């Protein structure tokens, strides 16, 4: 095929809108690029640019749409004689919605559609909406060259509410949304579409999956459910109040689609499976996030039974209370409220002893290095999770850099510095602004985790977490210990009281994030926005600012998510008997971990040598803790954004141990400092000195991990550097097929 024949073939494919004609358009563009010196390709490039941008109105002579073809659009039909066959064709097309051009006039159909949409202001909104929806159901290759957004730009929500055929309306608005290039405009259209959908389904009092197909063309019904009723648009329906309900409704929609679109059943089955995983991940996210504030209550009770049994019995001997008398908690609380001074005064031996017991209990609950609140604050919030979640969106979009470990200065943001004119002064000023932003942003997050998300103590005077043994706490505790016949009963009674008095600290942490961190971080982002506007060149400015706008929204959402971490809801583990197979548990744990390591995109290959094995929600939490620490270390040691990671999983049925072998690459310049650090951690684990060492912050997290599994129920943790790989072997105890809580 000659060059001219090739151009004609692809051009005909585009103008007649054959299937996959967008690919033909791409091939035309390639020809134009390779043969840019030819005059024909210059004109062809202009034509392609018009099609891609829908910039038809800037061309004075609309006849150029047909490349000087004698086939005019309908608005020029006045130049034809009434008996001209072209005029009759165009007249029929305009006035008869069921009229179709024959194969010899398909180019005329495309050109006339474009011109009809360009002149939508002279036809009714109902007809314009119908025309767009009729084309939309044919597929992307039929609509991408049509000026859909232009044809709808002047209509308002009031106009759209008057449209009778709502399915046509929603399809047209979805095409409008898809065709819009501006992120800001897309958000406007999305809000409009969500509002109209909410009104539509509120009036019908049903969910999308319950919609009756009667009177709706099958292809339009399929399009509406498949594309319009997606997760992005149905989340604002009045009947849907959570992400979980969105995903559940989406599964129901796919089930409906299987019935009306049988030829694509297998695709919908795949989508159902994919959405079911997202639903499991969402439930897993809730479980993980709501157990970040945690105390290992089983070990806490065991500690109380072992360490406080003697003091408990001594108190009982001194007090010699009649434990058979009924005690009314409400009356005790009311009597406390009535006391005017509300100052705790210890006047008897038994009160002094009880106060000392409560001090010991409070301190262990808050600070015990194996099971206390601070251990889990460190592992599940302070260790990278918090900073990674907030910082991730900026890092992912190359809007923030990290400190160089040697110079202790922030690295240059080469990505953003490459987007300015070659003016030395501008480059220096922008570099200073970017480094200043990175430092301020990081400092406030580091201060939050190192100074505020801590147990209040002389070493941490800004710590937000404390339990005061005030009059109320003391009097209720006295009532509880008096009622308790055994130390076991007292441990069961005291735990809810400790959590109740922790709530004030949790509330302060949430307030700190929303009312201090969030506004300050927003100010830093506004300053960055100002600097980018000032120094970036015009060619790149708009795209970078759109990236920053998107990242800013993600950062704000991340701050809200992190504030919700600071709540106690251990009951979530008891809500049902949700189980996961091994692959599901590790996929979910990895997915959740990577949300706090946003710039890290590893390629993980599993080899699972276990069948018919289920894990509970409690196991999922530990696997998440495990995978987060491991992935964080691999991210640092590999020096790669997308390293290949191999994970082999086995199960020792006799000992009920889950066995893992994880292999990942290390960066070529892996230095002596890292090797010494790894050997130091290995020696600490080997010597068994984990309890005192795992309080260390800003480290690898491996010691905290080892303290939970090494030499516990046969578990172990070991790692090494071998042949340019970081190799980790681990085993930890699990209880298959039962709820462990």
C-alpha cells in the first residue's frame, strides 16, 4: 500500500468512525511525525489537532472538516438546490431520529453530527442529549471526535432537571465528564451528575441495581449501569452511607448486568471478584485502622494476675469489705459529683495501697514495652505510618524531596527545577522555596509523632496521652476492687475503666490533627502553590498546579483519616467471623501498607504452599504489622521504586506456625552503615534483649517485630544480606479456622 493509499485508508477509518478508529488516528499522527516535511502531512497534522481538541469553531470555514469534500454540513444546505440529493440526505438525518446514512455517506454522517452538536443551541436540549446518548452506546471510537462538551456547555442543572429521559441525560453527562480535559471542570460535572443521580434514585426510592429495565433500550441500560452507576458516582446516594455499601451495591449492579448482557458474563464475574477483594480490603482497612490504638489485653491481664495478685490480697485483708453487698455504680458517680472540692485525699492505709496499685496498673497499661499502649502507638502510628500517609501524595507526584543522609540537606527537586526557564536566578529561588517547603512540611509531621503522639512524661512534656488518677478514677476503682472476689475479676473490671479514661487523650489527639496540623499544612501547601506559580514557565505551570491541587486534596483526606485512627474500638474484631485465605490476607495487608508508602510500587510474586487454610481478622492485623515493617525496610534498602520481591509461604501444621521467606534486592551502593545497623539488630535479637531495646524510635521496626514473634510459641525472625539480596526468614504462631479474639 502506497503512502497516499495508507493515509486515505486511515482517514476513511476516522471519518466513517469504524471500530477502533482512534487507533487509525494514532497511526495517522505517526505518519505526520515521521514525514513532517511534506505539505500534506502538515495539513493532516492540523486536522488531527482539530479532532483531538474539538477546536472546530476557530476555523472560519467549517468546510475544512471534510478536507474540501463537496459534502457540506446541514447549516450550508441553503446553498443546495432543493432537489439536490445531499440536501435530502441531510434533511432526513436532522428530522428523522431513526434515519441512517448508507455506507457511501458515512463521512457525511460524522461531519453532520459534529456540526449538529456545534449548533446545539438552535435545537432542544432533549434532542441534543438523545443524539449524544445514541452515539455513546456505540463506544469510544464513535464519540471521541464529537464536540460533546461544547454542545452542553451552556446548560445548567435547571435545564437538565427538565429533561424527560433521565437515562439519556445521565449517559450524555457521563460522556461530557469523560471528554473534559480540565480536572477542575471534571469535578464540576461529577458533582452535577452525582446530584442528579441522587435526586433520581431518591424519588424512585431504590438502589441502582433494583432499577427496572422496562422502556429502556438494552444498550443504554447496560451503559448506564456499567459506567454511570460506578463507585465514583453512586457514593452520594442517600441510601448509601459508607464505602462498604458502595462496593456491595456495585457487586449487585454486576449481578444485574450479567442478566441483561449475557455475552459479557465472564467479564462481570471478573469484576465481581475484583470488587469483592476491594470490599475485603475496605473491611480490612477498618479493622487495621480501628486497632491502631491498642493494648494487648490478654498479656495485660496475665501480667496483672502474676504481678499484682499479692497486692490485691493484701488490700482485701486490710479492707475486709463485705463483697456480698450490692454496689450501685450510678449512685457512686453521683456522690462523686456532689463533692465540692473534687480533690483526691488519701486518709487510710487501704486507700494509700489502692492508689499505689492503680499507679502501677496505669503505668503498665500505658508504657509496658511488650503490651502497653505506647508500644502499639510506636508500631502502628509513629513508625512511618502517620508520616507516610500524609507525605505520600506529595512524594508520589514528585512535589517533595527527602534529606540526604550524608549532607543532612534536602535533595534538589530536579523534576520541578526542570520545568522553569533557563534562568539561573529563578532556579536558585525556586530551589530555596522547595527545600524550605520540604523542611517545614517534614518538621511539623516529625514533631507530631516525636513530641505529641507520646505518653506524657518528663522526657515528653508535650505528650498527649495520660491517665490521671483523680477522685473519679479512684472512687470507681475502689468500688470495682471491693466488688471483685478474685484478681481475675478485678482485671476484667479495670480494663474498661482504663479505656474510658484514655478517651480524653484520644479526643485531644484528634483535635490536634484537625485544628493544628491541618491548617498549618494547608498554609505550607498554599506557599508552595505561590512559589510554583511565580517561578514555573507557562508551558508546564498548569499541569504542575493541577498535580499540586490533587495532592493537596489527598493530603487533607489523609489528615482526616489519620485523626480517625485515634479511637478505641476493639469490638470491631468481634463483629462476625470474617476469615481470609493466605493470599487474600497478604494482598490486603500489602495494599493497606502501601497506602502509607505511596511512592513505593513493588512487584510481588508469591509462592504459597498451603491449601484450604483460613486466617481470622486478628491474624490479618498482625500480618499487616509484619508486612508494613518489611516493605518499609525493603523500600529503604533496595533504593528502587519498583523492586521485585519474592515471598514464599508455608505452614507447619504440627506447631501451627506460618513460615515465610522474603527475598528482595538491595541497592548497589549499600554502605557499611546499613550493614553494621543490620548486624546490630541481629545481635540484639540473638541476645534476647528485646524488651528494653524496642522502645527505640525512627529505626527499622524490626526489633518491635521480633519482640512479638521471636521465641514466642516457636516463632522466630532472622535476616541477612546475601548476593545483593536482603533475605528474611520468619515464623509466627496462628490459629487457623477459628476466631482468636
